[in-house]
C-alpha cells in the first residue's frame, strides 16, 4: 500500500525530506491509508476499483481537495463538495470509500 501512496505524493515527500519532515502513518489497512505528511497536512488514500485521494492542509484553517485516479494513476476526476465553501473539509469513509464533506467556513482568527 505504501508504494501507491508514495507514487501519488512523491513530489510532496521530496519537499518534506528536503525540509527535514518525516511522514507518519496514522491509520492503515488493505484498502485505506491515512498519513500525516507534516503537522498541518494529511493525505488519505482509498484503493478500490479506482483510487480516491484526499489531501487536507491547515494554515491555520483546514481545507481539503479530493481526486480520483485509475489504477495507472491517471487523473479521472477532481471531486468538489456538493455545496459552496471557502474551506471545504473532507475525509474518506473507510467502510465504503465515499467522501464525507463538511463546510469549514466558520472560524475565528485568534
């Protein structure tokens, strides 16, 4: 599973290693992996008939983007939330491989 994760995030990982970062696997099973790339960035990957990738970055407000790839890592579709949001937040449901979107627009600068 780590092989396909490294394939999709190779450029991110190169940047991390150049700056001294070390990715940490948070959760992992046969079809799902969640990795903390930095303290403020996570990557979720769900491998089924296609590969679903969700990247979430926080600075300080969290926002996500999602993409679907085929098994050859060719982009099939960029997935957008079903609502308008400045800071859409997404996660992958490990049971069925679906994206769960949340509107993360309500926050206060501190």
